[in-house]
């Protein structure tokens, strides 16, 4: 019988490795595995992010496309006017006994001491709130309100007074909107020149 000599003899073509030398591993190291795994997770997160962003933009686009082109309806008053304010006028003075306007006007000077907005009322109950919102050249200027404290009140007024004799009013077009308990009733314009 023949013996297999190749198993006991060294291979001629392979280099000899000393007994005390370490051989580097030929497969993947743990560090390389962690790095590759981390990159894989990052790639998955990035793909997930891109997919959600695309679905969001598609949804937003669909919402814009899905909205029908409808002509806007004219806005209606939020409530029916109660009809408590019959009229509103501006004046330079009022009758202190009746509260009525003296010499109503729509034009004032920058140096006029007082400008009154006088409202004439009907059936105003105690506790009714009369309010105004004032605009100068279509920009909000101020607002205020008063409550009716006496029954059978026929007139209320708001007054804008200069602080002193050297003060002047801004020139422009003023608009005053008056309300009863928050519901729009009347509007008046006046000019300061």
C-alpha cells in the first residue's frame, strides 16, 4: 500500500509562516461590519425620508388640484342690524341738554378743537352697547364703546379732542363705522384738511 506523502510534506509553492507570527483574518472584521451596518441604516432612513417628502408634496399638489374653481360669494352681514341707530353725523359741537349735533359737517380743519360723532337712537334699552371703529385713509385708527345707562336715551356721542392749542389733527379722509352690541349699523365719512 502506498502512503499519502502529500499530507505530511509541506507544499512547495506556499511560503513558510513562522510559528510566532499572527495571520490577518481573511474575512470581514467586526469594525467593518459595524460601519457597513451603520451605512445601511442611514441609507434606509434617507430613503424613508425621501418617500415621505414625495408623498407630502403629492398630497399637497392633489389638494390644490382637487379644489374646484368656485366664484366667491359676496359676504353677507353676520347678523341683521337691530335698527337702534337711526343716523350718525359729525359736528363741531353738541347741545348739552339734548345731545343733538350743532351744525353738522363733514369737513374739519386740522386745528378744530373737537370733532363729535353723534348717533340718534330709537328703542335703546339700558345696557345696550354703542361702539365705533374709526379709520384714517383706510387704516385702523381707534375704537371705543359706551353703554346706555338711562332708558329713553335718544342720542349718544363720541368726541375726539385735541390735547392742547398747539396740537393738530392728521390731514386725510376719516371713516367711522358704528355698531350696536357688536353688529354693524351705520357708516359716515369726514375729512380733515
